[in-house]
């Protein structure tokens, strides 16, 4: 098993293939559906540079659209969450209702050929699975098919009963696949995460590959905020358990050499009394996540320097890396 060639991480042409074949052609986790609970609530974000938003309409239905005005392409809603009665384009003031129908075009003037009903917002796929909201710019397969083995993996976990309490946003200068390669192996734990290493029985750290999912488990030796199970799902989301909670993340590329992580922290106990405990879990978890950034960014530079030819992967620890890389090659070769 050989590592992926460095050009996959540094070539802007590969990134353009990935945007189309991976990110705009798969279901992307945006967060809990509770973020868009009431009519007019929206959540706007980018998926590998494609602006999208999910919104709850007047009748209570959830929909998702391109965050792109049909007139001359302006962004309609700022990234983040909010609530609106109508969707008003900031550029020339076109107004859409919450179902994406163009309602008004102030000052446009008379044009007998123009019928506002022909210019609704571009709707995209939206599904809610166990309280989690997913959207898909193009739908090439159902969400269930993409989720694969994580459906069974989480069947006994009460994930929809947890409450989102905190979010974190992190940006670093490395290709999204360098971070993913790193996430799906525990081989680097002794070198990069000494405290984590001390807290688990590393000789029993296990990585297994499933349908669109990599599972890592380890017995805990001493008190660790993690529960000893970490999941990564194709193409770019993760879920890790704590006692009484979990986090999820979306690994979103900002370019071929820059990546953001959108973390959501969920807990069973969302009370004020539990705030200090939650804060401690989040702080310790963020520290582990940030420990990975330096090695990812320096590896990115080495890949870009011409100084690296693909090395060999550990059959014991890096099966997840190999599976992810093979799947990626297969998917982008299709475009
Ligand atoms: S671009 Fe939206 S109204 Fe002109
Ligand atoms: Fe790590």
C-alpha cells in the first residue's frame, strides 16, 4: 500500500475535479436541524466554495438553495445563521419568498418577456437524518447509500437527543486530504498527541474500514474526555463520542492548500450547571485537534516542494488512509 502522490494535494486542477466530483456531488453535513427550527430560520455556508443555504419556509418545510441571486449572481444571505421574513438580494433588491419564488423586482422596469415565475432560486437536495441536516448540490445517490455503515454504527446511540451547545471554526494551510489522511489513522498518536497516547491502551488501538466509514477504537487507561471511539465518514465528516455527548465536524476545503473545520459540540446535559464540565471537554478536545495542524501544514509544504515521492503505508494502522485515497481516485477519475 502506497501513499497518494503529492500532486493530488498541490495541483489546483485536482482540486477543481474534487469540487465537482466529491464536494458538489455528495451529501454534506451542515449541523443539527434544530439550527433552523422556526419559519424563516436559515443556515448559510460554503461547500468547497459553493454558496448554499438551508431555510425553513412559512409552512414549516425545510429547503435548501444556492445562495445565488438569479439576477446577476449576488450572495443573498450572509454566512451563518439568522432569521428572515423574505430573502432580499442586497445588490438590486430582488425579493424571494421562503420557498425560493421570486416575488418582486423593484425598479426593474417593464419587460413583456419577463415573467418572475420563471426565475425561482436554484433548489438543491436536503435531508434530515436523526436530527442532522445534510444538503447536496447535486444528488447522485441517496443519503442512506452515502451514509453506508454509519447508520448501523449509530443505531444504539441517542444522537438526536443531544443538544448543540458550542461551535468552533478552525482554518489551516494544508490540503483537506492531508487532514483527512491524518484523521483516519491512529499511527501518529504517540508522536503528535502525547497526553492522548498516555490515556489509551495504544497496543489495542484498532482501525477498521467499513462501507463509507472508518472506525477507530481504543480501550481507555485513564480518564480521557473521549469515549474511545472515533468515526470518519466519506467524504468529509467525523463524529467522536464523549461521555454524555459527541462532536461532529465537516472538513471543508477553502482552496487546494487551505482547509476549514466546522466543529459542533453536542451534550445530553445542556444545563447551566453542566457548563464548566462541557467547557473542559471542549478545551481539551480542541487542544488535540490543533496538535495536528503543524504536521499537516509542514507536510503540505513538503508535498509542494518536489522533495517527496510516495512512501509505504502501514497495513496495521493506515488501512483507512489507503481506503480513502483509493476511493478519492476512483471518484475524481469519473469526471
Ligand atoms: S444580483 Fe440580486 S438583484 Fe441584482
Ligand atoms: Fe491527530
